[in-house]
């Protein structure tokens, strides 16, 4: 496997905040030329066995995945785990605990929105949630679009649900150290997701990469749906600076909402070590025909 492999190692299904089932995502990924796929639902591994079976049926290699919410420097950072044992008790319990605060946070978000005249937001958001434990800003955003408060989810996040805007409620997620430990102890590899999205100072970003590496993190998303071409270069350099492998993933949630479709990203810069080379023994391959 090389840097030119069409690997998409970051996307979401209805198990968290996507709009397609794991089976539908597998079909879409295969149709778009994906050769190695991972489903990385937020703080959840409930779709992993379905996704692996769907990948096999579609003829794709598969890596287990999740995206863990972490609090770092008072910001929410996402750490993708790849290639771990999805039945591992420690990571399953850690993710369950991480999900635990979402319900209370969602009620507070709804109360804030009610104060600016948007009523019934919690109940409305629940219509878009497969698992109420995983209710998130994305589900509230879909409710606001459905009700005509905004034309799309991008407009929602300009007007609501972000810091300083109605409906924003911070949440204390897992620690960086714990998230990486859960992934490593389950036999997987930790990846910093879409680093270009975080509103860190240069010093804070340096601290993130330094602590991530010190705790046993091994890779960073370089090519991802929310990065610009300039950020591909910037985070390729960061990967080399910190001795990290590079990952690639669309962060696909929905055909109507996502910046990038499954499998439609540029290739990784050639000087980098692709994360899938380090995870070769964890990749679930399609069995050859008898």
C-alpha cells in the first residue's frame, strides 16, 4: 500500500451525526473508488461490525474507527482512533462516559435558543438522532434548517451554536491522555483530526502536537475535507516535524452538508508515511474467492 491508495479514514453514519447508514456509506465509498475505508462515528463504536461487513460485501479493505471528543486548552479537539479492537471493554466504557454529558448540554442549548424565540429545539433535534446519547450541535443545526431559521447548516454555525452565539454550551470531554490510552490499549493508533479547524495560537498548537506525541499519538490528518491546499502543505510539514504518520479522510456526514464526498480527496504528499502502512496488520481484507 502506498500514499496513492484511495483511503478514506474519516466519515460518519446515522450511528452518530451522519445521515446515511454504515451500509449506504460503504456502497457510496466503493462507487467513488475508495480502496480502504473506516467509519469513525463520534464517541461511538456501535456501527463497527455493520461497517466491516458492508466493506467486505463491497470489496473494500476496512479499518475500525471512532472520533473521540477531547478538551484541550479549553477547545474541543477530535482524536480519531484507527485499527483498534471495537469490542475492547476499556474503549467502549470510555466512549460511553464521554457521551454521558451530551443530554444535559443539549437541554441547556435548547433553553438558550428558546430565549431568542426558537422553541422546541431539543425535541426537534431528537428527530435527527439515531441514539439520544449522541445528540450534538449538528442535530440542532438540522432542526434550525428544517424550521427555516437558516438556509443550510453552514449558516446555522455562523449565527448559532458557536461561542458567543445563541445555543452555544461548552462541554468538558475526555482528556487527551485518556483518549490516546484507550485507543492504544485497544491495539489501535491515535490520529489528530483536521488540525486546521482548531482556533489555537501557534503556542497552543505546538503544545497539542507535543502532548499528543508524548502520550503515544502516532499520526495526523493532513488531507481532509475541511483543509485548504495550503493546509495540506502546512500539516504535511507538521507531520514531518513531529515524526507523525499522515492520514486522509473526507469527514463526510451527508451528501447535502459535507465539503467533500467520500473518496474524492487529493493524494497524500509523497514524502509522508501513510498511517495505513503502520496499521497493515490491523486492516481487514476481503477474503479471496475460493
